[in-house]
C-alpha cells in the first residue's frame, strides 16, 4: 500500500436512483431524470450547489425511483457508484425532466439510509481507492496470472478492430497507460454487455473476482468478431466496421442483442455498397464529388437523426438516375410511316414532323430532342399520338399531367432543407423510365395554375428551352442534369392561356378536328374493334355499317374529336351484349326442352321466326337473334333514343333578321346564330348572349356602317327614314345565352343580320360567314378557319364566306370538304352582302322618288 493518504469520497452521499443502465467506475453515462425524488436532488443539490463536493452523488443501479414522494423507497441495491455530475440539461417537453452526464469514480457500500425526503441521503463506505491502486508486488503475487491473461485477451480484442477508428486507437492507448486493475470496469462499460452482467462486475468488490468475471465477456466478444470475419471475407481490410465497441461517451445505454448487431452490420454494409455504387456509376464528375461528400457525412451521422434517411434517399436517387443510359432509336422511316398510319388516321402534319425528325437523326447522331406542342380540341388524339411517337422511335414513354399544377416545386423539386422534400416530376419521370432519352408528354400545358408557391409555367421555361435544358438543375438534386436528349411533347386545347415566353420555346403544331369521312374511317379502323374487344363481342356477332356510323356522327354527336362517338359505340355494344347473353340463355332452355321431348318419344317440328333486335317481348322459348346483329337507323333510335341534333338551319332562317356565323372554341369550330329585331323606341342598341367587349364593339361598328350606307342600300326603319335608329330600338341576341362569347370574327355576321332586318330580305339558309370588319367596310382576316369550315360542313351548309386574306388557309381543308362547300372570299362588306343574299344586295333607287323630311 502507498504510505500517502488516499482520496476519500464524502461519507454522506445523496442517492440517484436509476434503472436504465449500470455506471461502472471510470466510465461515463447519460441518464434521464424525471421522477419526484431525483428531480428534487438535481434542483436542490446540483443546480444550487457551489462546491465540488456538491456535484458528487451516489448512483444506485437497478432501483426505480417512485413516481411520487408519498410512496416509500424500494429496496436499494447494496453496491453503488460514486459519480461526478459533469453536465445537467433541462427540458419541459413532453414533461419537465433533466438529462445528467455522470462519470463514475469508485464503488461504495450503503451503510445506512439517513433520510428519504426530499431525496434519499445515505451514509456510505468507500470500497475502491481513488488515484492509488495496490502495489505492483501485491499484484504480481496475487493477481499476476489473471492480470496477464486479461491483458492478453484485451489486446487481442483491440487488434481485431480497425485502428483507424479514433475510439479504437484511444482504447489501445488506455491498455498501456492505465493500471490493469482499472481496466475491467472500463472494458466492461465499452463492450456489449447486458445490465445483469454489468451488475455482476459492479458487485465484484475484490480484484480477483472482477478479473474472473470480465475475462469470459472478453472471450465472447473475440469469438463473435472471429465469426463475423469469416462471413465477411470478401470485404477489404479498410472496410472493417467497429461492432463490439461504442464511443466512450454514449447516450443512455440500451442492452445489445444479436438482432441489433446484425441490423447495424446490414446498415453499414448498405453504406459501403452505396459508396461503391457512387464510385462505379456513370454520373458526371461534379455530381460524383457531391455524392462522395454526402457519403462521408452519412458515415459520421447517427442513424437516429432525421437527416440520415434524407441523405440516404438522396444518394439512392443519384445512383438510380440514368445519367448516361439511353435507348437506341429505330430510324427506319418506312417502318415508322407504316406504324404511324396504322395507329392514327389523318394527322398528316404530326406524322410529317416525326418522319422529319427521324430523317435528321439518321444524318446527325447528337441531334437535340425537339420540343413540340400539339394544340387542338379535345378527343382528336393528341395524347395517344405522343404514345405512338415513342413507340415509333423505340423510346420509353412517360406522361406528366400538368392540369391544375400551381406549385413550381412540382417541376423543379423541393430543396432538401425541407421536411418531406422530393425531386420534381421531371427527375421522377427519368427515374421511372430509367433512360435519359424518353418521350415526355406534358399534358394540358395550357391549364397550369399560379399560386403563392410560384409559377410552374415559369419553371418550365428552363425545361423546354433547348439552349438551357442540357444543364437543368433540380432543387432536390442541386446538380445539373442533361435533358437535351429528351423529346418533349406538350398538349393544349388553346394557346391563349399559355404565357408568351413559354409558347415561344415550343414548336406549335395545330391538330384540327376531324371531318365526317375521317370520323367514319377512325370508327371502323379503331373505335369499333376496340369496343368489341372491351365488351367481349366479335365481328360475327355485331356489325355497324358506315351509314349507321354517319347517323351517329350527325344526329347524336357534334364535336371536333371522337370521344362522344366512342361512348355512343360503347352504348351500342352494351345493348347487343344484353341480347347475346339472353340468346345464350334461351339456347340452353331450348336444348333442355328438346331433350325432354326426345325422352317422351314425341316429335314436333315448328318454324320459329328470328327475333328482331327491337322486339323486347319475346316468348321464353324463342330462338336467339340471328348473327351477326346489324345495327340500322331504327335500332339506333331504340338504343340511343331520339336524335340529339337536328338540321334546323333552314327553319331558323325563315324570317328576316337571322344570319349564321362561324366561331372557334377550344372544343373545335361551331356555327353561331345571330338574331335581330327592331321596335319603336329611342334609338338604343341592346346586346344579349353573354358577349365580351370585342363583340360589343363589333356590333356598334356594324350599326354605324349600316347607318352611314343606308341610302346606298335603301335601308329604312319602320317609319321609312334612312336614319335607322330614329325612334327605333334594335335588339341583337346571340344564342346560346349561357355560353360566354367574345372575338372579332362575328362582325360580318352582325352586318348581314342587321341588313336583312332593315331590308326585309331573307339571308340564304345554306350560307355561313366569318370575318372582322372595320368602320370603312373592310373585311379583315381571322383565325381558326379549318375548324370553322369543318363546323359548317358538319351542319350541312353549302356556302362559306371568308375574308380574302384567309384564302391561303383553304389549303389545309380536306379535298372532300372543299368539294362539298362553295367558298366566297370577300375583301369588303359589299361582297359579303352580295354573297349572303339571293340575287345580290345592290338596290337601285327608283327615279323621281324623293325622301320627304316633312
């Protein structure tokens, strides 16, 4: 023994009761304090104490503190650890509590509990010496063999670990610098042991018992490491992970188990595998540097941190993105033309543009993907033709629905500083398809919204700009990604709601509505076979002749596309499916009846007429309808009901003051009636029909031009005056009143309607017109000519009056429509009026007739 006096702990110690872990001398533990007596100990002793002695307390393991002061103390563990409170941290959430960081000094034994409230205080007896240990001579005599054996196992355990880890290197230095008598407590607190095993080490007061209890624990850890090394022979030495040890300062100890070790090993293996994927991936060097930096952060980050999962998800996304992976384009132009013709009828502009792209790709391999915008009414096949383009090129296809999107983060992604952040739809789509040259369909780009979260249309400017999208930066990735090989196809019903800057970046291709002949071809090539397949029918069971299809188109639908036509054909198939199913049921009943007659020996023959499709009151044993079932106009009325649209043009133009105009809508072209009437009044002009400002101005222009040319055409009011508004009110109405209307193209129609009203002559019932007017009587060009002409053709009209400067647009109209219609091009209102009335509109004044002002 040393002749000097050893350091002594106070003989009276406040007791901290804990059941979360076991504190051994020489180790550090973090414990939570939330019970009544322990809270009072911290507040009264640690927080208010001013001396070093006030920070020393006795930690009693395996003893829960009662939740209330009124409860008695439970039996205390006999041996405890004198500890020094290093840190105290308080919090009020979810309830008031403190977190203590304590360091073990030595063992003590409770002699007597002096008081229990407000916190327990006991008289203790120190069992270990501080700073001084038994002499080397005594150690050599009594514990030499045990000490050497323990030291050998400790060194063997540490050498099996990775010495580059700071905790391992520190442990190796401790083995040589500390007295061996202090090592059992320190090593037991470091290696994975249960609370029960630590209590055994704490209760081992003599050094001999302590060494004997610790050596089996070291041997167990060594055997576990050897087993792990056998299962990880393929790992390199620098990939060894620390399993059996923990950092010297550890958050509240949780007992280890084999399953937890395996899970941590799997997590560490995943990080190593993730790092290998990053190094072997084809991502650009700037992106790889960012990923390797994140991998280093991930290795140092505890798995309990929320940022751990976020960083790991980011790295997995970066590895999965197709940085250089692409598909090979099929550049056979003949095969592409055949495939496009088989998938879609008409659409010559679209097919021509795709074939042009293929031809240029044959000549230049690094051609940037074009950015197309298909604009047309609903139901004409804009979305389906995008899928066909991808099929023709042999590329992957991905559709992004932009209708109603009002957050720019949907395009560019969220920054990773936000909880729940994710990449934008562009990067997500690339991850889904797995290649960097897919066909992206940006559906309904004209229906993008705008909100406080930004303007997604502005975010699309970078995506759809060929000069910028090779360096597109998503907020989530924060590195550049090349979108130049992506073929972007946007669809829209109108360009009016697309911002000008975004529209300027796209190549707009108009997709007009179909003619009646095109609809018939589409129905028999695509729609009817599709509906037969969807309803389990065959062409041997149902036939729809072209005349019936034309009846559906003209009487039951009035649209630019074919969606309503498809629904009507589906209704026919469902009605026929009912007849077929009932016929099979009748066949079974007839077979059973024949079998019963054969058993009775009776023979009976009778002729039964086939049942028509419209007959719903057949007898139970009637034969099924003959196949195939042919749908004629009578069956069409039985299935679809009375016609929804009738040719009412001639009836509505049976009196003066009515004319037919042509209007363009996002749903296609439409015919528009304009009605006028006059009555006695004060010269007011009334306009109804939900008109916009432009149409109201067109009406005022029309009445002003007619008033100024009233003498020329001999137009008078009811009293015979050339002042058309003298004591006369005029009312203009545009059916249907519930639909909002605006635009300049109704000007010539309003003039014709008012000219008919004041002249008393009828406008031709087979003529429609469109064009903007000026105050001098000129007719200016308008847009949407093809859709308007197709609407006139659908309505059965024969003559169309157009502005002369729109004559060039007639080349886009199919030949069969041009043959059915007569086109009159006009540069001034005189020509319009001459074409709109039978025999022209020029009226000569009778000689000698004077207009009296009296």
